[in-house]
């Protein structure tokens, strides 16, 4: 899983240099799929999972998650974009997502993306043996709600290993000192989805794309985390991030 995480981090490094205003979200998808399969000789494991047809989820502005790439959808200079990628290598998976904030995004949109990133880290830094999952959820929820945002309830982090979605569910809201006790060797994702307005969402007719009901902006970041003997390790840590453990 450490190998898979490092490979996935390299996908985002390549994407950082590729993504630009005016390209289509399908071009992003094709770039990521080719990079994973040809450059890394790994599997773009989002494709085919539960029947999903593409290598990435690309969720723009009011899209909360599971946005589908389209040849007709061009990236605008005002967009905020979540790109979610899962990769499999030697039988094990890593899962991560990153917000791309285009140059003309509004100050409020930029703030949402930044605060969502910090909310994710508020949860990550509590990971250690003996902590409980409720501690993580409470930290993320408290941070977001103090800033006037809401936490999406319908989707959560998850255990991950040889399968994309394993137990336990990792909620991004909750109460301290509740839930599963963490133990060394556990691996799971932390991936809060945070909305500007209401936490309520709906799924579009394509059966995949989830949007905010009030059409306000949503943001998400995600990392795959390992519980170590006394702390944590971020297996999908990217080149532009400095922290590996608390």
C-alpha cells in the first residue's frame, strides 16, 4: 500500500503540470488513465468499480462527488475542481483526491477549498493507536462548522486495502470518544466533503453525479492513512505537502 500510495502521489504531480483552463474533463480522464496504465504500469481502479466507466471522478463547483468526465465539459478559469483517483498496484489500492482552484475562482471559493483541506488535516492529526473514529469525525465537523460550513452526511471515508471499500466507515462528523478504537496496521481514507450552504445533496439522473441541493459550492480532499505503532503515516502524501506524521 505504501508503494501504491507513492505511485498515486506521482499521478497528482503529473496532473498538476497538465491541468489547465480550456481543456475538457474527458481530457483529464484520458491523461490520468494513460499515465497510470502506461507510465506506472498500474491499474486505474476507479474504472469499472461498481460499473463506473471512467478512471477519475471530476467534481466541479456545486458537484459534491462522483462527477463524470465529459468531452463537452471545459474547465473554466473560475472553477474549483476535485479530482479523485484510485490506483491499484501489486494487489493493493490507494485512494486520494485534490482540489484544483483555477486562477479566477472567487475569494469565497478559494477559502472553501483551503478550509476543507485544513479540516481534513484536523482529522488526520488525531490518528494514532487508541484513538477512536468519533474523535476524527468530531474534529472535522467542529472545524468546518465553526467556519460556517456544513458536512455532507451521505458519504464517508472507508477502510481500504486489497479492495477499494472495506470496513470501517470513517464518518466526518460525530462525537468524541465514540466509535472503533484504532490499532496499528489499519488503513483507511479520510475525505471530508464540505459545503458552503446546507449539507443536503441529491444525485442526478446519471446515477452518479452528486450535487448540493442549494447549488452552493462544495469541496473535498482525500488521503489514505496508515495507523502506525505510535502515530500515523499519510500513504498518498503529495510532493507539495510537507507533513508525513504528527
